[in-house]
């Protein structure tokens, strides 16, 4: 499928699937624009993907919210001794720094983990991009720690890092949507590993979901 079909799906509140590359994580994520997320989206990602459901936000919003990467927060913490700080991940085995920040729940959730609770947290986060005072709203509306991990896209997106965080945010930007996406890795319960590209492409075809090759998306970003 073309990028146009992927952008159309995102605009309609439907899923796309992104494969980063076989030389990186070699994983496929289910992706949906956060502003359209419903409990039904959470159910589908939970059942059909099965990985960690996260919320990717663009770097400019993270700066407005004064959010930091978790590995940087832990490195700067006075609560951790130097021996404990040796646990902090600098770069992952595939060569990139992790994009995790804090995890959150919307204040109106109960446990925060139900499909309804996570959908509320994700959808309400998507409104921050157009909020005149996003930090005030964020601090008064969300609680941490919670059940929705936030991922901060690198400044410069694909020119800086080529992960699912950046690719999904970049696609949302191309679709003229708020650059905030819900993403979840697709797992394989038969092999106990990430879903293979062949199986993911079959699932995408059977469910009419646009399948994006990360290498092609990277080349597209270089000329557009």
C-alpha cells in the first residue's frame, strides 16, 4: 500500500502497521492517531498486538511539558547511588537510546489499566497539542506513575532516530494530525518473539491495514 493509504487510515482513526527495519529492532507496531483512540482500539492492540502499549509524543510538546527521558532523569537523581546507576540503559542493543519518559494515568481513571481507562488517558493527552497552556493542563489532569508509558520522539524525528516513536509521529504530522500516537509492538504467541514480517504482512492484508516499510519511509522523509 502507498503512504497515501496509510495517511488516509490515520485520518479516519484506523490502524497502520510500521516495520522499522531488519537491521534495527525488526519489529512491527500497530499505530493509531491518539486523538481517535477508543476502548475498542485498546482491545485490538491488546489482543492482536500484545506488546507494550505506549503513547508517542513529539519533542516540542515534551519540551512544553518539561518532560525528560527516563534514563536522563535517573542519571540525575540523587536518590540512586552510583552502583544502582550502572543499571541505567544508555543505548539499546540495536544502537538507539530509549525514548521512555514517565508513565501516566488520567485523574478520572480508577486503576488506569482497563481498556476504558487507557483510552481516556491517551485521548485526553492528544488534546494537549492544541491547548494554550499545555503544562498547566497536563499537571492538573494527569497523575504519575500510571499505566500509559510516554515516549518522546527525538528532536528532528527521522533525521535523528529511526524508531517506531519517530516514524509514527512523523506519519501523524504528514496526515496533518496532532503528532501524538498510540503504538504497540506485535508479538507472536507461537514463537514467543516478535511477529515476523511475513505474518505481519498477512495480518495486514487480511484486515486491510496499510503496512509501512521503515526503510521506505526514511527515504521518503529525506526528499520531502
